[in-house]
C-alpha cells in the first residue's frame, strides 16, 4: 500500500475552516489518508494564523500546517510560530527569522515524512534562493525520511514549474500555493516527483480569491485603500491526494480535489 497524503489548498478564514470540518474525515476515509497537510497562512480572518485557529485545525484532523508570506500578519502568533513544530514557514527566510522551514512527522503507521515550505521571489519578497535552500534542506530531511513533500508558496507559474523540474527525482511532491486558483496540471514528472502548480483555495468562491468581490473590485477600480473582508458564500475545498511509495519516496499517483461544501 502507498502512503496516501492529502494536501489542502490555502484555508481562508472561517469558511475555509468550515469546509475542513465538513469534508476532511470523509476524504480521509475515502482515500485512506495517512497524513493531512494544509496551508493555513490565511486561516485567521483571511490574513495570518493564530494559535487558537491552528489548534482548531489540528483538532479537525490536520497533521501539519504550511504557510507563506501572510504567516506574519498576526503579531500575537509569533511566540506560537517560534515553538510549534507542526507549523512551518518558508525555509528561505533569513536564519534569524522565527519558526522552522521544515519538519519531520510520522504517520499513524510510523512512516517518517519530511515537509518543506519555500517561498518564491518573482513578484514577492526578496528572499534567499528557494532552489538552493531546497538543496540544503532536502539533504537534512533525507537523513530521516524518504518521503518529502514541498509546499512552494509562489506567485509566478514559471517559477513554480521550474522548481518542480529542478526537484524532480529529489522529492516526492512539489505542490504550489499562494494564488488561491487551482490549476489542472497535476502530473508525475519523469523522475518520480508529483507536481501541481497550485492546489487552490479552501473557502468562499463567491469572491475574489476569498475576499468579498465588491471590495476587491472597489480596490482595483479606485486604486484606494480598501479594508478586505472574507467572503462567506459558495464554500469549496481544494487540494490534492498523493500516493507515495514508502521505500523509494517516488510518487505513484496524484489526484486533484475540488469539493463543493455548501
């Protein structure tokens, strides 16, 4: 039997958490999921994450939370980010940055899985090279795990695709986040690495990437500051299910998930 991993795309606010509450255990049963990973950087009010919301997501069945550039939006969460081993931030931030860029977790069956979080640089922050950071982190993770999952939080599809090819054969999967728009390019690359440009969003689709659509339109048309609010209608869960060979760490299957929850 392969090791089955469910990755849930960016959880946005209360609607996203509601989708997880409604659908996660059905997905776990249907796909015989061994490990659940989710990007939770927008889980608290649509911007950032707090200890309370992280604990809520863990209680629903999520094992590990990845993040991205919005993980810093709630300053009160900094002590939690510093100490929580199940929450990772992009590894290519400076060494002085709080938190960890990767972690090792065990499935209920005792199989070690490495999770690595990286952030892109195109149209985003000026960070260390995600490619070279990946090389360094993977060496360390492989000392403890043959299965390695990478959440690449990036804006540009070209950068995501490039990292997928760069890491082909080095990791089990490279799945993108950040745009909140699910792509239909899931595949297994020649070296055995599962790839998908963006896992999508878990939250309201009656929106502009999770934000009330009228507020986003106002921002674009007026070019004035507008306080964004999380939309609440047409809730969906986006993600991907991966089947990974326990011994080699190579991907055996990849399936895109998009469920309507309301």
